[in-house]
C-alpha cells in the first residue's frame, strides 16, 4: 500500500547568511502535513546570482502546480 500527500507551494528566492540565493518553497493554503513545520528549499549552484534565481523561481511557479510525497508501507520478510 502507498499513501500520497499533496500540497500547493510557491517558489520564492531567499538568501542565506553568506548572501547566496536559494529557492524556498512556501505553502499556499494546504501544505503537505507529513512535512510538519519543516522548511523546504532548493540549493542552487554557486554560479547562480539573485537575478537568475528569480528567473528560475518564476519558471517553476509557471510550470509546477504542487508538491507530493508518497509513503510506501514496508513489507515484512516472509
């Protein structure tokens, strides 16, 4: 058996303590409950600047409709 949870997310650009951009996933309404209070983000290559990260986030927001996670039940060895 498998169980899938889905949520709607928006991609935004943030900066870490060193000023490097990364893409954060911010829930829109219904988040994936299994993630709890977890903060989801995408790490980018060092060559990606803030403006390029913004472009990436815009593309993702235009093409990605949500996020899902699937859990599979472990089958006991027979």
